[in-house]
C-alpha cells in the first residue's frame, strides 16, 4: 500500500484532512543543545511541504519557544494550506505556578503565546500536552470550547492523559454540546506498545485519531543500535550524545534491542531502511492516522518519508507484531480467553 504525503486522512471524528505523516518540530532550534539551525529547519519545513505535507506538530515550549517562532516564520504565505497543531500545559515561565497546568488561566495564556509565536490568528489543533491530575475536566472542556467558539482554535485533542479521563471528557462534551475531542497523541512504537491496553481502543471507540510520537523509539528502531550499545556511555559525560541520552532514559535495554534486531531483518528483506520499516508498521496500525516524524537534517527527513512507499507482507507484519507483543494485562487477557468468549457467546461474533 504505497502512500504519499498528499494521500490525506480524516482526523478522528472530524472532516479535517491531514497527511499520513506529520512533521514534528521539536528539532527546530538548538536551544536544548541539539537540533537544527534556522536554515536547516527551513529546509526541513520546505522539504515536507513541497512534497504535499500539511500536518505540522509543535508546542510552545519546544526549544524554549524557538520551534513555534520558526514555524510561524516559515509558514508565512502558506498558512491557510497547513494544519498547525500545538499544545498547552507544560511550564512556560519558571517561578510562575500558573504558567503550567491544564487550568483555564494557563490555557488562555498559552494559546495567546502560541498565536504570537506562530504569527497566526488561529490554531488548527490544540492538544492538552500533559495531564496535571488537579484541574476539573469541566474546566478544561469549557475552556477549550470557549476558544473554539472564539475562533482561536478549530479542533482539540489530548496527549499523555489516562484513557478513562479522556473517555469521560468525550462523554461530557457530547452531552453538553461542547467541542468534541478529535485527536490523541501518545507515545507508540514497536518498543512501546503500552497504549494498546486502553488508550488506542478508547480512541477508536470515541472518535479520536491517533498521532503517535516517538514512533522510532527515540531512534532505537533506526538501525543505529546494537547489543554493543547495551553498555552505553554515561549520559552526563562530556561525550554525551543521543545514544547515551536514550540509555540514560532506560530505552537501550535487551528487549528494545531484540525488537530492533527483527526490524533490521525485515528491513533487509524488504529492501528498505529499518526506520522506514518501523514507521510503515505504525502507519498501518489500526486507529493510527499520522505518526509524527522529526529530523535534524533533510536527509533524515527524506529517509523517514520513504516509509510511505514500504509494503510489508503479512508474514513480515506478523513477525514484527510477535517480536514486540506486550501482555495486555487484566481484564484484557481474561476477556480474550477462550473460556470467557465461549460462556459469553463472544466466539460466535466477529471482532471489529
């Protein structure tokens, strides 16, 4: 199934059309000690858009605001043809407790900051970035709906939020006639499939299109990692790099490396790069609308976009699934068991 960036997909329960791969901008700027300088970031933007891409993901705190400012500059003259997604809830000003969190004051302040930095009158898609466990859901939903009614935000979504909170919010929004949630951004890849326990099934049932981040597992699935990296360098050393950073996060362990080995094997068979195979698996996962891809160079981005051309056989997909499978846990394992399906009559019903 060959795709292109202009093979647009509908985002969740909406009529919004987005490219099957979104461009991530966390690499726009070097404020964090790595990333792309302005000219390189401009090349990344142009490369993506000129190939038909329209879905660009950012946040007000990516590279301390540089990412949004660069994106606003690059989008000038092409704004209406783009779907710009940004977020709110992470800390914007040190020492100000109300410049973070999901509450109304920070919501409105963050959106106004993003509008200025993006040099735009409206945000196409606004995600709540990280759940704070303190703000009432009615406050969040009403604030989001007010922004939609004002025309400052067109669509809303959730990121890094428990499934039960999202399903509760969607039900409340439906009952009160508030703006529905149409998108869910979560970490999901061949080395992190935890979202399959509840988040992705919830999204499919509730009408939220999934836009996974870290679909390459922080680069672990790119083919750059081997068992030699299990004894990774100290992330605090002077020689610190992305590999040692991932090692410090606990991402470079036996299981992810074993999964990466299978990805490399399938990639060699298919005649594609490992990163392209990992992204192709994500592109075809039920409920996934647009994985977010980031890059520091145009070469990396063009390589990632090559995932759109990857056709994996049923056997290759099965091997990737088997190598990366997780225990879904209770009650999913119980409900999937043959005995329970028999006693409930589920075995006679075709699964959706």
